[in-house]
């Protein structure tokens, strides 16, 4: 018997018109729809008159239920996976089902569509060429602090998700960890009351301390200046004499020429200048 397939179907993050024709067709043709919250998803399915049987697949049954779904696909059933909003596998248990399907030799395909992190990024006015997605910060204090320390040095644009009741605390944590940065906060994306608030971390924190945030939020924060980062690295090396700097690399096994070249790069100067300083008595 031919195996079934797993379809990752992106659903609207707000505006129902954002679902694709292909997603509607696959949801109608599939043998089973696995949904993060069946009570929420039934509204979407009813709107598009989709009668396909529905089953739950969420954080608390993601491994056990994944094996049940894989067995159905082995029997030839096609399964469509949907999340509450957006693209399955992005900050939800869908990633586990995809991994287990691939390990089991089940074909997986993803239907492109709505995704809150990309939508917010394109609206942010911040650099889009290089970015990283951090989703929700961990609730564990130690783990969260480790992530914040990493974000302090991150040079790419950073995208985070946050619930409205935790927005103030997250903005405060970010400000205390990374200092002042440009930030854009997107709320209620694609919905009637969508807002895009571009400011800085300190200004945003001040604003939301006086105005209670409502609706799911996406925080888009600029990365650290690469020029500033390079300058800090140069300052660290400048604490050493040129002789000590070159000697450091020679001790690591570099020959004199390569050690001089690397020292020059670290300090942001020419190799000729390093050579001249080495010749000084």
C-alpha cells in the first residue's frame, strides 16, 4: 500500500482572507486534520466549509500522538497539520512531528502561507537581510539569562514573540541586557486593530507602562552594530603590546608572518605597521 503524506498547512494569523487556495484544497482533500486546538480550528474549517475529520495534536501529546499519526500515514492516509495561527513547525510542536515523519520515511511537504515573524520583520523598518528568530524567551530564569547574554552580542535583527501580559517584563529584560536598541512592536497582525510601533526599547517600555498592551505581540529588535563590536574587540587586543600580541599567535603554532597578519587584522591596522612596531627597540 502506498504511504500517505504529511501536509504542513499555514493558516491565517488574523485575517481569514490570508489562507491560500491550495491550503483550502488540501484541507478538504486530506483524510485527517491534526490541529493544535480543535476548538479554535473548527471556526476556520466551518468558515471554508471543510468537513475533514479533526484530531488534536498539541504540546502535551506531541510525541505519543505523532506515532499514532505516523501509523495512519503508513496505512495510506494523508494528514494535514495546522496550528492555531500561522505556519506549523514555527514555535509549536509541529517540529517534532516533522522530525519523526522524516525518521520514519514519511514524505512531508509544506504549503507556504501566513507567518507572524516574517510579516512583522517586513513591517519593522529594520534590516531584513540577516535576522534570527528567538520565539518566546524561556520561562526558566537561568536559561533566559543565557539567551539574553547571547542576544547582547547578536548582530542580526532579532524577532521574538510575546503575550501581552508579559510584554512589559520582556521589554525590561531586553533593555537591561542589551542596552538601548531600535525596536518595532507589531500587535494584532493582519487584524482590524493592527498596530506597528517603531521606537526604542526604553521608549517602548515607557509607553507600555502607561498603556496596557492587548493582543499577541511580535518584537523586532535591531542587532548590535558590527562596527561597534569590532571596535570593542580591537580595544581588547590593544591592551597587549604588539610583541605580546604576535607572540600569542606564535605560541599557538603560527609562523611569524601569519602571526603578524592576524595581529594586524585584530587591531585594524596594516601588517606594515605591525612590522614597524616590532622593529622598535
